[in-house]
């Protein structure tokens, strides 16, 4: 079982819709969870982080964490064509190590 | 300012060359990372430095040699690379303790 799993997509949504991206992780003791956006040929850009169960909102983005289900999600409201990118879920595993384990990424395509 | 600066942006090197990648951050972060990313794959952790000491080496071949001269700088020395080492090399930094990491723009390395 992979440590961090994401559906590779592509996830295709119309402009203005809500895009829902999902991620599961295997290590129950994981404490920190991150969403990065990566445009083709560019480096990952941090868009959200969440440490506690529940929802965290920042503009059009909402991160949701359910530690009991080992599940993290990212909602993008009012999706725009400029949101078309690969979204990487990353998890900091337990053990006091400063490391991020990435999922394979979900490719999002927002069409006009 | 959440800037991590990497140089050079592009590098082409022969299999017998020695070159170095450089990374700099001025956010006071105490954890710095090297990741390798192949096309259509997630970033793969290579090394982590915490407080200028190497804390994680993910079984990286010795032809890659990291160095952390001070808390703001991170180098990756390259020697006798193989064509399959061609990839995007990403530097990142964080405050440590499982907090969010910020990536530089990457060095696109081609080994010929």
C-alpha cells in the first residue's frame, strides 16, 4: 500500500463549478497535511496546509481533514481555467522527521 | 517573503563532469531539502538537513553529494551522473517540526 494515494485523474470540471480532490494516507500517526499546486514545467506551490480535524478555508480553497478515516480533501470553488494543474497531496509522517511524502498527484482540467 | 532561490535554472552536463546546484533561503528556516522529480511523477525526497546537519539520506547514490555550508545555503554536488539522473531538482525549506515547506523554482538537469 502506498503511503499517500491520490486519483491521478484527469478530473475535468466546467468553469465555475466546484472541484473536489481527494487523498488518503496510510500512517495513522501523521500530523501535518499539505496541498501543493504544480503547473507543467514549474515547481510545486503551497496552497493549503491543515493540522487539525475539520475544515480550513482560504479564499476559494477549502481543505478538509478526517484523521479517523485517514482522508484529506481539497475543494476549489468557482473553478477557473487558471486552476488547471496537478494537485499534489503531501503528508508529514510521524517520528519527528522533517520530511514530506507526496501522493502521485491529481491532474485537474477546468474547461470554459 | 517565502522565496527559495535555486541556481542554475537549467544545466546540461556530461557524464564525466562535476557540477553543483545551489539553493538559498532567507526565511530563517532550519530544515532544507533536496527533491528529485521526473516527468509526470511526484517529487521524491533525496536529502534533509536539520540545523545544518544531514538528518535524512533516502539511500541516494554517492554520485550525489549534499552540503549545507550555513543555515541559509544548501548545495548538491554532482559527479559522474548517468542519463537517467536527468530530472527537475527541487530545493525546499521549512521551519521544521512538520510545518509547511516552500519550494524553489528548480534546476532542470540534463545529463548527456
